C-alpha cells in the first residue's frame, strides 16, 4: 500500500476541524449556558483552544498548497485570493478567540463560575467565527471544484473581503 500525501491532501483532511469545531463548540457553549453548567462552559473553552491551534495548522497547510493548485486547469486566482483573504481573517479571529478562551480557562479554572462578560464575549465571538469559517469553507470548496461554483469555472466570491 503506497500512500502519498502532500500539503493539499493534508489541508483537505484537516480543514474540517476549525469549521466543524467552531460550530460544535458554539453548540456546546450554548447548551452549557442554557443549563448553567459551569463545567461544560470551561470544557468548551478548552475545546476552543484546541480548535484555535488546529486553525493555525490548517492555515499553514493551505498556504503551502497554493503552488500545487496553481497549475490545475480549474485554477482561478480570483477564488483562491478570496479564500486566502478570508482564511487570513479567520486565522486572526481564531487566534484572538483562542487567547480569550485560554485566558478564561486558566484564570477561572478554580472559580465557581465564569464572569458574565467572558461568557457573553465568548458566545458572540463563537457565533461570528462559526459564520466566518463556514464562509471560508464555502470559498475553499470552490478553489478546485468547479461544479459548486455559481457561475462556471472562474466566478468570484459572494462577498469580497478587503
């Protein structure tokens, strides 16, 4: 059995972690808030730290995949640039989110509850990250899959990021 993985393969395998992880942690954190379960809130923060770390790995593999994708016949620089810009924004957002989660998890590990400001901030950031990472995944799917592009092989993104 010969397995030949390159950065594109790794990126395609790993890119689901930040997307689904953000959605999973958002759901878990909402459940923890609704049921006022502080233990689950703290577990959510640690899961969020892991999702943030995985985001850096996914970004790294994506950045190193560009050279392999540029030579494909379905390559579109417009789509790839939109995906890259969204991924940069996602990396920055998840870095900030991960730092807040890590700080909260460490500072309040032995406290009976999380402060309302931290809980509210994390919830808002999680909701925004879930939407952002879903959009990043949408753009990433278009990079080399012309069948899901809305207007043929070289269409642009729905939303242009600065």
